[in-house]
C-alpha cells in the first residue's frame, strides 16, 4: 500500500481550511496535510470575504471535523479504517500472535486511515465526485484487489465448503488469511448476503418468520454480494458490524480451525488415547499461533435451541424438495437413534462425555457420507451440527 503521499493543495482549499478550522481540534490532522506551513491569516472572516468563502465551501468539507468519530463507525472513516487495517495485516511487519503486534497494527492504521479519509474529502471538494481508494494486496498471484479475494473465497466455498479455506490460502498465500472473515457477523444462523439468499428469503418469508435462527441454512450459497440484501440485513439488525479486532480474531479462528479439522480427518473418527493427546496438543499450539482461535464463548444452550428449531424446520412443507433439508432430516434421524443409545448408557447427551466418544465419532462419519451426497449440506453441518460432536 503506497500511503506516503504528500499532495499539494491550491489557495482555495488552503483558504477554506484556514477559515473553518482554527477552533476545531479534531481537524489538526487535516491541517497538517492541507496547511503544512501553518494557517493563512484571514482578516474579517465575518465580512464579505468570509461570506464568499463560506458560500463556495461544500458542506461535506465543512463537516470534516465530524468524520473522525470512531474506527468502529459505519461512516467513511470507519469503512476506510477497516480496509486499511486488513491490508496492513497482510504485511510481515506485525506479529499478530502478540498483544503488542496487534496494538501496533491498530495504531499504524489510525493515521493511514485518517490520511486516506482526508484525501477522499478533499477530492470531492476539488472534483465532481468523491474518489474511492482502491485496496490491492500482495499475494502469491501478484497484487489482487480485496473484493476479488472475497469473491474467490465464496467461489471455492461453493465448489467444496470443507476445503475452501486451505485451497484459498494455498492459492493466494497465508498472509491474506485476514480476508477469511467478513466485516460483519450474522445474528441469525445461516445468514448470507448474496442475491440467491435474497431471492430465497423473499420466496420463503413464512419459513424465516417461523424458524429465523436456522432458515438461512437451507439456502445454497452464492458468489455475488448483493448490496441491497447486505444493507437490509444491517438495517433490520439481522447482521452486525465487527470491530477491526473482531475481524482479525474471526480470521484467525477460521484459519486455525481449518488446520485442526484437517488433522482431525487424518486421525479419523475414532482416535485412540495417543491420538487424542496429539489433538489436544495441536489445538493448544494453534491457540498460540492464532490467538483468535481461543477467543469467544461457546453457548451450549444456543446450540441446543438451534438444533431443536432445525428439527422442526426440516418438516416444513416449503422444504419438501430442498436437498439441504433432506440431508438434515437424515442426519437428525440418525442423531435421534444415537441419543437413545446415549440414554441407555445413562448419559444426558453426547456433546461432552467420554463415554459418548464413539457415538460422536459415528455421527461425524455419517456426516461425511451425507456431505458427499448433498454437498450443500456442508455449511449447515460445519457451522451448527458439528459443534455438538466436535472433539
């Protein structure tokens, strides 16, 4: 990212800045760019000259003091901050395993994001439209636009959800792992922001009213981000913005979990004592390499409520021809038989007891078969059902 630019500004911009900024501390950073040699002495700002200057100064430019609210905000500065934060995270300058490294990334982003935001504001003042910075990051395939990375990840997920992350990192390099996470999180299970999701949601409004926390899992994925779907989900509270730190933690979690799942598959569904110890040690190692892997809390009650809701939803008439629902019906039938066996052993569930390890292994093995037959079932399984039987 080439951010060390020192633009020069003409007298109109400098006069405008001198007129509006003397008593606004928030604009000190802007003044350091526009007025590198100090403010211009303007006499009689309230007179004819001041009035004329005020008339030609756009409202957007006058409001520069209000744009630097918070890096977590949804305004121009907040969006630019997030883009800058992610782009800087792909460099080798920061040790993202440590608190100091992550804090340095944050601090460096502050000034660079402010700089870009100022250029956007001044660009609108000088030109017919507001310029938008383009973020390209260095990858194994050369410089790639960040929106292309996001689209490529979604394509890989459609091809094979289970292998999408390792394939993505193999193609573009591990340094771009931060783009495994979006800038928002879904409040309801299975939520997507694609055109396919929007079409399905409109055609199945009753399904979403009755089963809001799982209905999204019955939608096949799409590679295209639909801005109207995305903004509607934000506006209605179905989707929430992540802070830059939360975005990094989520990306670390996805990266580490992908590696853990790969080792799990190599070990198999029925690990012996030595293999179980290896998995525990490997999980601890991943937590050190990717601190986000261990953040967040697991809510077993939420998982149980979602599975209960899913059990009701799969029998909804609107899903009679839905392949994902068919796979879920088969899985839940086998799960019910497994729960009966667990009860016969005197267990209240299968999610934690050592005495149910073989039952969890059986369900994981059965899920592999289902995912081969119904590939679109993988997203529902990985994001929801696997939580109950993961080791």
